[in-house]
C-alpha cells in the first residue's frame, strides 16, 4: 500500500520549513527561497502548495493564482515541482492526481506549469515531466530557447568575440566584481528603453534588496574604462549553474567590446567548479519570436540551445 500524501497551502509561518526543503532539494534554486519569491508578493496572489508524505515534507509547488488559473510561478522564469531526493515516479504521479483533485475542489479551471530546466537539477529530476503527460495529460504550450555553455568542455569562441576581448584588454578595459549596481542599472535601463521601450524586471532598489539577501548567489561584474562603468552583467549562481540575469553595455562599452571582455573574464576566471553557464532566453512572447541577432551573439561564445518549456492542462 502506498504512503499517504496530502496537500497543504503555503502560509508565511511555514517559510522556514519551505526554505530548508528548497536548500536540500534535488532541483530547487535560491529563486524558490521565500526571501526571493516574496520580494514581489504584492504583484501576485500566491497559491503555493506543499506536499506531505506521512506528515513529512515531500515536494513544493511555487505558484500563484490568476483568473481561475494556477501558474507555477508567474513571477519566476521557471517554477515547477521542487522535489527531494526520495521522490519517485509513482509517488510524483500520485502528487499530480491529488493536485488535480485539490484544484478542482478550489474552483480552478486550468494550470500553466513552467518546468525547471534540467541544467538546474542537482540530481535527475524529471519525474514531473512524465506525470505531466501520462497522468494529467498536459500539452506543451510554450517553448522558449536559451543558450548554455558546458563549462568543463566548452566550444571555442567565434573569432569576432575573441578579437573583441583581446582588443578590449589591450585598450585598458578592466573587468571586476562590483557592487556599483546604480551605474550598471543606468546603462541597462537606457538600453531597454531605447531598444524595446521597456524597463528591467527588477528596479534598482529591488536588486539591491535581493543582493543583500543573497550575497553569495547574486553577483555583478562590471567593465570600466578610466574608472567609469561601460558595461556589466548580473549573475545568478544556482548550484552548479550560473545564469546571466542581465547583460548590458553603454554606447562606449559597445565600441570598446566591453561584453566580450566581461565574459572572457567571467567564463575563464570566476566560475571554477560550475558545470553550466546559462545566457538566458532569446525568444519572446510564447517562444515563437526568436531574436536571431541575440541568440547568434550567445552562440558566438560557444553556447548551445537549452529549452524552457511550459505545459498547460484544463481541469
């Protein structure tokens, strides 16, 4: 006879239990820590769930509700089921059956499930992908493409990037870890505004707050010329994978090949012990709009495709 599994809705008094489970899970990252998730709690109606097996926490589902839909999680790049090492295919299937029953009983109509890409798993953790298709009969609704480097055996850089890094170094551009988020945010905001009429997902104040909460997981690297910031990247360090959350350069930084200099330094000197470097998505909307220029730039550093998949099903 299988062990009893029950679903409990997350409440703030369970934050410590939640965070401790994320830290020891086989596929969770610091993005699921409540100190990260809750920085924008005012924007989303949280409906995260906790799965207990025989009264012990077995899995977590970071989620919010919107118009009769459960989304995992609308405020995060990914947000699938966070599982412990004891998770099995059969019991995760049971979790999804119980999830459907719970959601129907609470008047939900559909689910959008943003799976955690495998490069962020510390152990194999695709029990949920099997259950999505075979148990709840979900369909693949969105596929975004990202670009990642396998750091132990990287593909050679394209010649233009290598030339840019060498020229930048010869021209005196200095790359270093920095806390000057204000200077970088000015560059980032100007670029997003002029190119896309957009703003960064995080405000400067939010990024400073998150960095203060996760100083070991969030890093800024800047390129400077004569002490002036001309480019930078914000990295999220998630287990054995480093993710470029933001990348930007000023007009002067572009002329001086600052981004080539930054990744030459970061990839070759700052990520010892990491297995993957994820440049992030190059597709927009529902994934069908590929930014060919952007993905080509990332491929020039030796990165190759990783998919960020969303699944959906009706209840």
